[in-house]
């Protein structure tokens, strides 16, 4: 087993792990504010990729215009979905919200299928397809974009929650709805913004992975599933957990495929997940929940 | 479901079963009979998941996997080793029960989303195994040549004979379920579904009962799997994947979480909806998604809850009819600890 192969596997794991992390980020933002599992996350990832690819195909706009436009559209879709179906819930329990997001997921998938078609679509790489050789392993330039944009997004979201008034209000509402409402925070609106962030970051993940993998209307379920697993690995509700969980899941899959069996690579990741749940239920970086009675 | 298990429930179930027994003579053709069989299997799946969701307030995203383990264990024993399906059945039930116990034991100690997460991971593992244990399961193409049930040398493979077999099997299972709810165990379950901490203080071993419910519900799913495998003579992995488990959870909610008759309605929707939507072609998915959202918005207690309200209205009842019962387990959700 030589070093270049290990490096190659690590590159592969980090790239897919970055995507998982970005999807997990959306899960965690919504989980933090509603305690619900957002089944729509994967569909937003898919919708982002599909929309960007469609705009590219129809208008051939440059990426600097196309990417923000597609992210903005899907973020808007997240906002509209929340206002139309989560906000009117008479009893917004985590269970009810979770179930409604299954409905939104199916609707989103259907809308993409009906408007953008059933064909797989692709995007050109952001900066050429020429591989870069590092230490005997090759790396596509798109991989650097993926890792870079992941880190930039993580930093941006972190700063948003720490430095802006809206971000702080959202943190407060997530920590204690009633107390936040008492000091004048519109809690329902913070939930709406969480959906906007989740949809926007999800769409970005979908766009940056499309040049490497293609995308189609059916791709959302698997991406959502992987993202949710990453969120669980890292600890639900934690931003750094999303990053750690995503990268861990990506690396696990990559190395398990090489050293154990490519057939069982998905199972390996989930066995690790179960073991983690059994022995450290709050996730790698999550904090244990303390139950007050 | 709470406090409603009475002689009336048994009687209503009996009447329903007598009516259902007449279906083969009423149904214009075997298509309707097969829908009836499908409904019975789905009912078993949804009623058992409803038991778990209604009483422990937890979501299991592995009901499809338990259904699949039942189907594959009994199916593989029959197809590859020539074991009688009547022997395969108890083997499949015990195997599923043991697996469910192993998944439930560590996770049901914890409150919150842990069961949902563990079962989701478990379903993913089971799906991989159904595909990759090729020598037994036949891989992605599925397992073929599963023998039918036989009785006194007669093969129960006609649509009509299997319908009766399913009717009897599901009927027995539902009576067992009712008995369970009507017993000391049922009272403990009812206590823990309304006030978990309170029940604990009164000496109810909450962890033990939650595991019991989880294991029992998984074994009922396995029974449904056995019936499915030996009726269909063929099983393939996608019948038991994560999406199936998710849809089962959705159907429990649509029927009404914790509502005894809700499961019957949920099973009806799950069985009939694909048949109805098929004529809409590509619009199928959109109609399903939108109607799911609408039902959840306008009938938060599902069709069962809506039915209660309707009954209460029709009877012009006292203000505390069955529709006005206090918010039950469905209000508590999976994140009851938040």
C-alpha cells in the first residue's frame, strides 16, 4: 500500500465529505430551531444543481451570475415552502414538522421533475478539467472549489450566527423559544430564516458537486440521506459537528471501499454510526442533552 | 387508542372481518381481491408501527427493514433450503425479534431522536445486506421461487385461498394486539404514553416496556413480510428500503398516530392511493406531496382524528366525545424532551 494511493483515497473522501458536510449544515440549522428532521434538505441540494445546470444550458450565463442566482432561487423556495406549510401548522411539534417536510420533499422533487425534466444534467467545471498532480495523486480543480466554498460557507454561517443581530436572535430562539419571544424576538420568523439558510446552503452543495457527478431529479434522496448521516455522526444541531461528521463520513466511505469492500462501503459508514449512537449518543462533537423534569 | 379498547372494539373488528370474508363473492374480479390482500398486509405493518409511535412517542425508520427480514428469512429458507413456510414463519419472527432487541436495547434508554437515527442507520445496513448477500438473497434482482403456504397438501397460491389465509393471520394478529393493549402491559403502555415520568415514578419500568413495544411491533412487521414473500413468490430489496420505512411512518400519521382505527385508514390510503394516482402519470408525485401537506395541515390528528370529530358531530354528543379526548402521544412527538 503506497502513500500516493492513501493520498488519493483521502482526496476522494474529503471531496465527498465536504458535500456531506454542506448538506449536514442545513439539517443542523433546521434541527436546532425546530427539533425536527428536515427531509427536504436533499431535494434542495438536487434542485440547486438542476436549476444551475438548466440555466447554464438555456442561457450559458457565466458562473459568477449563475451560481448566486440558483442559490437565491432555491433559498426563496425554502422560504415559500416554510411560509406555506410549516408556518400555518396549528401545533408545530417536531413530529408534525418532520412529517410536513416529507410532503415538501415529495412536492419539490415533483416540481423539479415537471419543470426541468427527467434527463440527467451537468455543469462545466468551475475552472478547467485539467487534473493537478500532488504527491502521486491527482486532484481535480473542482475539488479545490468544493473544499474552498465549504470552508467559506461554514465561516459565513458561523459569523452570521455570532455577529449579526438576526443570527443572534435565531440562536436565542433556538435555545429557548419562550424566553426569546418575551424579549421581542419573532420566533416564527427565525424558523423561516433557518429554512432559507438550509435551502441556500443545500443548493450551493448541489451546484458545486454537479460538475463532478451529474445530477437528476432523483438524486436528492441519496444526498439527503448521506447528509443526515453526517449530521448524526457529528452531533445534530452543531455547526462544527456538521463539518466533522461530513468529513468523517466521506473518509470512512472512501477508505472502506478500498480496504474492506466497495459493496459494503455504505454499510460500514452506518455500522460506525450505530456504534457511535450506542456508545456516544450525542455524536462526536455534540453535547449530551440534560433532561430537566 | 387509549381507553378505547373495549368490548365494542372487539365487536367492531369481528363485524369488519365477517364483511371482509364476503369480499371474494362480492369482488367483481381478482384485482379487487388482490387489493384486499395487499390492504391486509399493509394494515399489519401500519397497525404495528402505530403501536410503537402511539405508545412510545418514537419514530422507527426501520419498519421496512423488519418487514424485509421477515420476508427474506422465511423466503430464503423456503426457496433455497426447502424449509416449509410454516417453519419459516416462527424462525423469521424470532430472528426479527432478536435483531429488533439488539437495535432497541441501547437506543431506547435515551429520549429524543436516537431511535429514529439508529433505525435509519439500521435500515440502510439491512438494505445493503439484502443486496450483497447474493448467495442467499439473489442480490438486486431479488429472490425467486419462494414456495407458497400449503395446508393439508393443498397449495394456498390462488388469489382466493391466499386472501383467506391473510384474513385469518391478520385477524389473529390484531386480536393479539388488542389483548396486549387490554392487559396489564397495555395499561403500563398507556401510562407511559401520557406521562412518561409519572409512569416511571409509579414504578413502571419504562425502558422495558418501550423495548417490548419495539420488539413486538417489529415481529408483526416480520409476519407481514412472511405473508408477502410467500404470496408474491418473489421479493426484491427495494420493497424494504428507507423510502418504504418513511412512507409507513407517513401513513401512520395520515391515519392518526395512536388511533386504533387510524391504522385501518392509513392502510387504505397506502393501498389505494398508488392505484388512483397512477392515472395521473407524471403528476402523481406532485398530487401526493401536496395532499400530504394539506392533510397534515388540516387534520393534525390524521384521518382517524377527523373521523372521531365527524362521529361526535353526527351523534350531537356531549362535549367530551371521543373526538375531544386530550392530546395524546402524537402531540408529544419524537423530541418530547425539548
